[in-house]
C-alpha cells in the first residue's frame, strides 16, 4: 500500500526511465498520491455522467452520487463539538512527520509507529453500565469511495451503528449489563423481527426522552435485551469519538480517528485509542493498531468494546479478552487488506 494505487498497490508509479548522453541514471516523476488518484476518479465520473446521464428507468440508484457528496461537518452537532473540544494528555503533534516524497506506505508506517495505539491513563473496575455520547452516522458501502466524506474511517464499523446495544450489553460473555446512547442512535426495528426481539425495543420515545437505555442480555440472546427511555444518563463512564484533521493525512490516503473514554462525573480523560486506516479507492482493512481477533481481524464485532473494556472494566473483563485471544492471529498482511 503506497501513495499510488493505480493497478497493483505496492509499487511506486513512475514514468519510464529517460536516458541522456551524460547519464544513464533513471529520472522518475513525482509519486502520485491518493488525493490525486481521488481527483482523477472524480473527473472521470463527471465525464461519464455527461456522456451517460443517470437513466432512472434502467438504474434505480444514482451511480453518480459521489459527485454530490460533501465532507461531513465534524462540529455540526453539539456532540461533535464536545468531542473535538476534549483536551487529551497525548494530543497528536502538529507536525505529523510527513516529508515530501514519502509513499503512502511509508507515511502510514510512520504514523503507526509514532502515534497509533491504546493509551490508558486510569481504569475503573466493576463497571456495569457505559454510555456512548456521540452517535456515529451509518454509511452506505459506496460512501467509502469518497476520500474526504467520512470523518473517522478508522473507528467506523457498520454493525456497531446498526445495532449498538448488542455490541456492549452481554453479561454472559463478560461485557456490560447496561448501555446508554442518545435516542437518535437506537435501532428502529422493522416488523420482521417482532418475534425475535423484546417488544420494548419497538416502543417510540416520549417527547422528553433524550437517551435510550438497554439492559438484560443475561443469556446472550436477542430476546432478552430490553430498552427504556431516560432524560439523563445513569452511567458513570462513557465514550465518544472524533476524526483527526491535519495537513497531508487525507492527501496521502490516511484517515485517523480517536476513541476517548471519560469519567462523566469528573470529566477526566481515562483513555484514548488512536488509529489509522488506508484508502485505496475506498477505505480498506489496512489498519493500525493491529488486533488480529477472530482469526486475524483488526476490526469486527465489539470493536469499540475492545478498548472501552480495558478502561471502564466490566466485572469479568479479563475473561472477555481471554475468549478473544483464543482465535487471535497477527499475520504480516492484515485480513481485508487490498
């Protein structure tokens, strides 16, 4: 994976060597970076849309939606503004270490070595309940093709957005007993699941409700999960997330994000997970930090809890990670890399 992903990734693209009368040394063009690849993609899509406009009779979905997409407003909500206002003990440096001529792979490896990782400043034990303070948007598969659209491509995992409660409430498998989230983040179930989930999950929120509280899950089954609405949070500990915005990251095809665990009573930052993802005409499985759970996955179910449970620790948090370690594989090439 490098700053040029035209054809097979892994090789720096260049012009053919030029021979001169005075030297036989090859003269290479400057490497193409991901930002230039993306702009070429957009230009090609614009030209195609002019030659072959969207025909609604033959194509239900607009194949040119990427041309209408704008980067997300990272601080457009109260929750977003709060997330980006948090001062952490180990902020990213203004100088990321990028130097002209770096390939994508070199820059990615530099960030992984010098910035990515899990940083735990304080822990709490016997934590039964945790709150998600900022709802993540749900993205369509094609949204990832846009280099600048998604705020935090590293921290995003679709299943955690589709059904977040089941990613955290699972006391049978040593996670939390309760989970709270702003009501906008709860799943709205369709009729097909009425026999599968508890009827409380279908209840509409009252006007005064601000949060959904999930609890139960004692047997690890969907039917035992229940929900109620609240005007405030009961959890002592919570987490939020934010993207990393800095010169050179996106132009090199790197998207970073931070997961921040907080003591909601004191406002203290207890831990930060910082990670980076690689874009290659879409966000890929090339990530750091590495985990290798579930046979080599660096991002899958319980992705957020992989970190929160080390900081705001459920009563049997160590058993949770013992289970994860059984099928852990840290290969040289991450699963899902492309």
